[in-house]
C-alpha cells in the first residue's frame, strides 16, 4: 500500500470522516477507511480503494473486523461484501 496514495484518497473523501479533526484524518487506520468507504462510499470510491489496497488486503481487513467493529457495517453491506470477497479475493 502506498501511504501517499491513501492520504490523497482520505483527503478526497474527507467529508465521510466528518467527526474526525482535520489534522488527524490522514492518520486513519486502513480498517477505519475500509469500513467507511464500504458503508458510505460510491461504487467508484470502492473501486479506487481496492486499487490502492488490493482486493486481498481489503478483504483481509474486512474479514478481520470482530465484535463491535463488525457490527459497524450495515447488515446488507456486510452480507454483500462477504459474498463478494469470498468469490473474488
């Protein structure tokens, strides 16, 4: 993962992370970025994220979510991406 690419991606989608102070946004962990983009991003946003992280890494981050973090995904989003990543990653 290119961290500069990720920082640019986060800046581009800054509005999705509205509750995080501006000076902290570029320090977001990949799991937070994946969660927010899958839940609230557009199809193009998701494609761009997968280009940056790679499908295997995106799937690994998605499936690593446990407990409360897993519950942060909308049920329909979790179901769709569970099926998607199992098939393509």
